[in-house]
C-alpha cells in the first residue's frame, strides 16, 4: 500500500484509524478462536485425516497472520515505526502469504469433499494423510515463492516525519510489481474460486441424483460447507483482489481511479477479517468429520453400494 501525495490528510487519517481498529478487533476475536481451533485439531481431535490436516494448516496460517497484526495496529495508531526493517518486511510477507494460503487451503478442503462424494471409490490415495501433507507443502511453497518478491518491496523508509512502514511500492517498482500481482491473484484467487464453484455444482448434481436413496452423504454437511467457502471468497477475497489489481493498474497509469487508495484500504480490511471467519468453516467441517470418523467404514460401504447401483443403471 502507498500513501500517495494525492491522498488528502483526512483520507490518510481515516484509513489509518480504520486499519488500527479493524486489525485490533481481528486480534481480539481471531486469536482465541484460532488458538482453540488449532488445539482442537492438533490435540483434542487426534485424527490424521486429509480434512484435519488442511484445517490445521489453515489455523496455523491465520495465527501467524494475527500474531503479526499488533505491529500494524501500533504503526497505524501512531504513524511511527520503531521495529526495524526486517520486522517491516516480514510482517508484510505474512500478510500476503496468509491471504493466498487461505484461498488454496479452502480450495483443497472443497476438493476433498468433492472427491468424497463424486469419486469415493477412486480417491482413497488422493484423500490420504500423505497426499494432504504433500498438497499443503506445495500450497505453502507456491504462495511463499510469489509473495516474497512483492513483500520485499515493502521496507521501512526514513522521512522528515519519522520512520515509516507499509508505504508500498515506489513509482518505479509498480511496473514489475503489477506483473507479480496479476500472477498471484490469478493463481491464488481466480483459479481456486473457479475450482470451488466447479466442485460445488458437481456435488450438487450427484446429490440430486441420489435424492433419498442414501443417508451417507448427509453426515458430510456438504452444501453448508461449500456455501461458507464461496461466501468467504465473495465477501473477503473477491473485493480485495479486484481492488488490488485495479489499484495496480491505476498506479502504472492505465486509468485514473478516484479514491483508489481508500477502496484498496477497505478491501484489505475485509481480507483480514477472513482469519476470523475461518473458524466458522472449522466448526461446520470438524463437526461433520467427528460424526464421520467413527462411521467411515460404514459410509464407504454405503457409497460403494450406491456407486455400483449407479453404474449398473
């Protein structure tokens, strides 16, 4: 983000107040919720299944993000940065990493549920703990690789008004930065969003076919889970990514967008709120998997029976 010279002092003051308030509230609400969620998945639940692995990684990502927010709260509340250049760069990196690891991990959860319903006989390997760990490692690697080049453009700056952080790219950096932004928004948001929508419609089609013939799928609570995931994408990630790309195009001069800084700031706040909405996904998902865990063999047997019947038909 960049406090450009064209932004009025009133706008900058409003945005700083907004950031400090929203980030502070996110810490207060998100820290206990995600701490409890991580405790449930890693200690209490004691399940090594693909969904639990995805949710554990999601909770870790959210907690890292929340633990980095107090630095932002302090900076935007005081407009001073006393923590050094390394902390400035790392906290911005964590922000970028969290947003897109969240989108990829939510996508992996959706794919897992799609496989459980649509391809229960063929997806055992893909839904194994080993495959889930590999998928999480790939997701982290992809996002970190793309986020670091962007985040390292953020460093503390010494001005006549004091040391600053989170002030964004220089004018010269926006040309190269925009290419990275387009890449990360495509791979980190657009592609996952399309995958989630596709999985949702495929699952709905199968569930309409089975109707009341099987009770096995009801325990998965598929529809609420998909609707929650789609809702998080639309409310938190879609505005942020659209505004980010628009802001980048504005900064390199493709078009002029009045109030772009304010819009970009508001959508950044919406994106940060996702770390508080993720535990809602945890609740629905973990509750479903608690019910499924003890009856997995029975459900698989019923799924096999249905698929054999569907094939014979």
